[in-house]
C-alpha cells in the first residue's frame, strides 16, 4: 500500500506535514480498550503511530456493546484485549499492536511501558487511575488521562518528564484531590466517542510537538455542548508530587 496516499489528507495539515516517519517512530500505550480506549487507540493506529500497546483485563459484557466500537456480539465473554488487538491490527498493518491481558500496576508497569513515548489512561477503573498516575510520574512518563462521567468528558495532559511541569501543574491526584472521577454512571456511545476522539486528537498533537494543551484540563460538557480548557494547578499538599516543590 502506498503510504504517501494513505496519510495524504492528514499531511495536508501543517503540523502533520512530512511527519509520517516521525509518527511511525512513536510508541503509545493505552490502559483500557473499552468505551474511550477503543476509538482513541484505533485513531492513533489509523494515523500511523508505529506501535500501539494496549492493556485490559476485562471480558466483553453485553452492556458494553452500545458504546465499545472495537467489538462484535461474537466477542461477548472473550477478553477484550485480544479482540481489540485483532481489530486494530487489521485496520493498519504498518502499526505494531501489542496486547497485555493484565491489570497494570507496580508489578508490571515497567514491562508495559518500556520504550513508550506516551501513556494514555482511558480505563474505567477509577481506583487504578491514581496508581497509574503515580507510577507514570515516578517513571517520568508523560500521561494523558481521559475519563467520562455521565455527560462530562475530562481529558488532562501531564508532561511528567519535565520536573518544572510537575512543580507548576501537579499530577492527576492534584486534579482529583484523591477522589478519582466516577466513571460508573450512565453513558452513551456518542458521549464515549467524543471523549475518545478528543483524547486521540490531543495525543497526536502532543506527539507532533504541539504543547499548547500541556498542563490543561479539557472539559467537554456534552449536555450543553460546551468545551472549556482549564489550567491544571499543583496542590502543595499532594502526597504524590509535593516533593517536586521542595
Ligand atoms: Zn500531585
């Protein structure tokens, strides 16, 4: 397949022009391939990112189908991550898709993230988000967090490789004050996919060098159709990152 043709339309944008080889050198990890993780990992796969690493330990349930676009009815009862790997790989053979059917925690974080340029946490496991953020911070790995709660999508961009960033903008725990966003509430397919598309968009822009969204919280209010961009602020009392301010 002629890759010049394949990526021609995105290369018409200034930021993407002549950057296809650069994108192909990038590796991005996704924690969660469900509602938001499915489309966001797919969009980066289609854009020509070199390696997509996905982690998920859930099995597909029937109530996932209305919003999780990588799966078919025949996948019910199967581990999501293998079905997702197959689906992503068949959409772009240029991209290497690696799957981990594991819950990512301190025991396997290094193995999962080794060599990654960016980690995207789009899981619906609120309790693990704080753990993942702290591990990413400790490993100086940049993190995009995408979450949806009812009609609200929240996407935050943390440049954890930069101590000055952490000093000023803090970490995911600072954002949530230790109370992760409740993702176990109602949701529709379009709400999940709006969050997924925005997450993928900021991830691509970030990989290509647009730092305008770093240190920002993008809030999408899909009830009133309003998008706002807020600046993340460090919590001086935060136990995860306060040592950056000593
Ligand atoms: Zn913090």
